[in-house]
C-alpha cells in the first residue's frame, strides 16, 4: 500500500512566521501535489512537482513556495504566514499524473493566529 | 472558469437504502474522471479512475458510470452501511492538462444505523 505521511495533523502558528509542511511518500512516485481544502470549495492545487527540483504552480500558489530535494519528500513553505492561510492542507502522490489515482496523506489542519 | 458540480451537497439515508449522487463536468476536452471517498479524520481514498464514455466500474457495493458526451458521472451505493458515511469527491482532468485535477466540493453522505 502507498503511504503518504504528513508531518503534523494539527499546527498552530502566528502571523508572519515561516511555516514548513512536510510530506513523504514511500512508493517512489514521480509526481507529488499540495492542495488546500476550505469549506464549501473543492480541493485546490497549490503546487505540483513531477521530479526532483521540478515544480509547477497550481491554481493558488501566491504566498507559498515548495521544495523537492529528494524524490520521496515534498515540502510546502508559507514564507510569511497570514490568517487567510488557515486551512486544511493535503499532500498527494501518484505514479502517473494523468492516468493513475492520487494517494493522499491524512492532511494538516493549520491555524494561523 | 472550469467547474465541477456535485449534487446533492449532503445526503442522509437509512442503513440498507441504496443511494446515488451526481458529478457534472464540462464535456469538451475531457480526459479522465476520478472518484474519491474521504472519511472524517482519514485521507481521501481513490475509488475509480474512468476515461471512456460509457465506462462502468464497480468496487463491492459501490459503482460508477460515466457519460463524457453530456458531462456527468453517477456514483451508486447499494445497501448503504454506516461505514459508507464519508464525503465523496469527484475530479476531472482535461485533455490538455498533464496533471491538474479539478475537484468538486463533494457530496457528504451520512448513513444512519
């Protein structure tokens, strides 16, 4: 079974802090994704990575950056956290971004005070 | 703006009832349709990836159909059980997108014992 592990289930940070959300997958998948989920909205893609050091912006990349130094790890960085970044963050990986399902982590519920 | 609509937003049924819900998506430029089940406090789990018009897929008591010409997919649950209680997400992938799934906001199913 594919395992996607997110470093924290719950996180509370302050406005202006730099925040790191970590995601690790154990299936040697090329493709990794970061989403956020807000009430009443579908999952929205923040960033996508198709290989080490390779990334593509999703629909809502503003205020975020990512790092993929190793194939198994994909980090989401909030450069200077703001209250409107309070949300549920989900990481996913897939073998093929087009034809295979995505495998998700349990999510990190992030609150910015 | 491309949109995926899921209906109903929420549904309460009795144990043993059969139920179905709808995912509507733009019919042009279609590549694939994904269904996921997301139970509370767990990670979203892939149910189906469907690509061909007329596709029908089945997993236990859950099945799905796909109509790409008119832009909809139905998810059916036969004899609902309390453990089927979850949010069901659909997402579609455009032909000219290499990776970006567009998610609906989900149908929240509650099965009463």
